[in-house]
C-alpha cells in the first residue's frame, strides 16, 4: 500500500478522511463513527482546547478506558501541537497523583468511575481546589499548569466540565486560529507521553513524536498486510503503547476501522470478533486463552479473522492462532521506546518463522547485538544485548539523566534484552537482562513494589521477582523478611499492597525468608535470578 503523505497526526486524519469520508472509522457499543464524523469531533475538541488556553507543547492527560473519546482527544491534541498523556486506568490514587505531578497537564480528560475504581474521586483527592473552582478556571498548588478537568459522563461534578459543555467552547476559537495552530505543528514535535515501568522505582514518561508514530505505525501495518477493508479489534488499553503507538497508527495509516472494547471480557470479545467481522487481532496470550476456553467459542466461526500481533513463546502464538483463527498472526519485538515494535514478522512468512522469530527489523530500524559488559558488537548468531537505532524515543519526559543512560555512544537504544540476529537478519528475543517483570504484557518494576512493601511496619526487607506463569507470562512474587517479633501474614501484605499499587503490580504470592535463607552474590547482594528459580520451583 502507498504510504501516507502526512507526517503529523492532524494531517493524517485529514488525509484518511478525504479518501474515505463515509467509511467506518470507529465502532463502540453500537455507535458507528465515520472518518468524517471523527474528523469533525476532533476539530471541535481542538478548538475547545485552544479556548481553554492549551497551546503547542502543553500536555492533555487522558485517564479513560478504551472509548472513542480517547482517540478523539489524541487527534485533537495532535492537531494543535499539544501532547497527549496516557494514564493507566489501573492507577491508584497515589499513582495518579504522582503522574499528575510529573506530567503537569493543562487539561485532564477522565471518567467518573471504571471497574470499581473512582477516578474522579482520586482527582479530587490529589487536587482539592477542584471542588471550589469553576469549570475551566482551576488554580492548583500541586499542578499549577492544570486548568480544566473534563468528565465524559453525563453527570455534573463540582469544578468539572462535562465533555459536551467543553465542546460548547469551540465557538470561541475561529477557523483561522485553529489553522494557525495546526500549521505550527512539526513532524518532530512530541505527540504523546506514555508511562512505562522501567528499572527505576517510579515510572518513566516515554515521549513519542508525530513522524515516528506515523512512519513506524505504517510499517507495522504493512507487515500485517493491512488494508482499508480490515477491522481491528482492540481491547488492549490505549494508554499502553501496544494500543496507541502500535494498533492505532497501524490501522489508521491503512484506512481501516477500529472496533473498541472498553475492557477485555472474553464473552464480549467473542461477540465483537464475530458480529463485527474483525480481521485483525491485537492481544496477549492470556486473552487468547480466555477466548479459547470460553463456552461460546465453539459456536463462533470468526470467519473474517486473518492477522494481528501478539507476543510470547511459540506455544502461545500457536494457541492464539487456534483461539481466534488468525492464520497470518505476526510475532513482534520492541518496546514503548521503539514506537511499539522494531521487528515484526510478515503475515505471509511460513508459520515456523512466525513462531520462532520476531521477524526482520522494520524499515528505518537497525537492530544490533552487543556484549552487554563491553558494548562490543557481536557477530550474527551470537546471543547478547539487543540495541536499536532508528525510530526511537526522543527521550524520557523531564528526565535527562535517564535519557542519556538509555542510549550508547553510537545512538543505539539500550534495550536491556537478550537476543540474537540470525544470518538471514531475523531478530530472535531470548529474555531480559533487566529484572523487569512482564505480567499480562505490562511491565512492573520490582523496585516500586519493594518500595511499597517496605512502608509496612512489619517488613524489614522485600525482594520482588517475576516467576513464570502459564496465563500471564510472569507473576509478581515477593520474598519478605519480617522484623523481629512481627506477625504480618502473606494475605495482610497483599491487601496492604492493593491500597497503593495497581492490581497487576500487587504480588500474586508473598513468601517469608530469613536473611540467611536468601541466595547471595559474592558481594553479599541478593542474587535475584537464583531467587526467581527457587520461588518458581515452589
């Protein structure tokens, strides 16, 4: 397919709309949005944001599940040079407050509650001035840049705009002012900040630019052989790069449709895949297994399903193909810092290659393997640390030291992952040098979980690792040393963590160890690989 001419998200929306104005762009709970309707709503919201004072480089935070408003806000912000900040709907009040402190948004778009978590209450807790402010006139000591909180629900809340009321301010901005804001947007401008757990105790804000999102997203779609007739099912959260920096640009650059599921539930997923004739699957192995084991699976033909992306072991990919019928499913390698993926198999590759390799590097991507200790380049076929150059993050938001540390002297992103490049150029992922835990496809930093456990008065030391798990890839397990005389139970510590951590970060298991029972390195540090092996063995 011919690549799009556009190199900013605003221009891309116009280009696709001009080519397919009345084709379906979005499907959500029976609502059907054409490209023309999506463009019109994004324009209206862009003008309303300008009316509230949002300007190029300002941040617009989105704390929403998979809803059309997430995508509309991303395009609206992109049209005026603002930066959309994806915030996890798993966030606790503590995590949300930290993200607001760090991202410093001018506007926050959220929902009152989702899956039992009261996001608006958490916002009020972090920003107490909100209850006393007129909508759009917030003055916060904690986040001075924050001017407006917008809720997509119909209810009215103190200090908060209803989305329709905010859109009413679009009339305050002229077409000329909108055009001027749009013309100032550069392909190299940042379009998003996505928070990901790294090797540090706090998340890192990965910045992404318009050009990279579009060019790499198009290349990812090309490997899947996407086209205007394709319909992509998306239950993977949009606040995750797999959703907003991968699935979204891949399908948009090819003019296809997005079928949104607000949050994954296997029965609803099956109904959407079947009824909407989805042809593209984006999901993790645990999602595919839940679909395969659902009682309705036997009655669903999923006749339109063809391709998509997933990650995992060969048996995970084979199971996913069986579960959803995606015979041309693609395997991938990458990270948020590499715009979602840097290597992808081709949909027409033989199955054996798609099961056992992560494919060739994408256009514009260079993947090399080095000795992790020396940085010396290794020959093809040797296992070492994977490093990537090309479409990589401009840096971590407000963290220049982490940005410098993330790249080597040749400009390659240091992935911290083990792998090799075969003689035919295909990338093969072999594991992680880092201690990062990946559970259900989401990164968890052990330091963050350890930090929360150490605030419990009965805990002396905590050591968190990821152990293999059939359903989620890895599960979070904590080895805890209690203070003398302490009586805390494993159940009590898990409950304690739930108060401060998103659900996927909470240890699935807590075991108790004395200091002398923990495996150690010659220098006396806890040897986490051996600890992981011991805990995996039971």
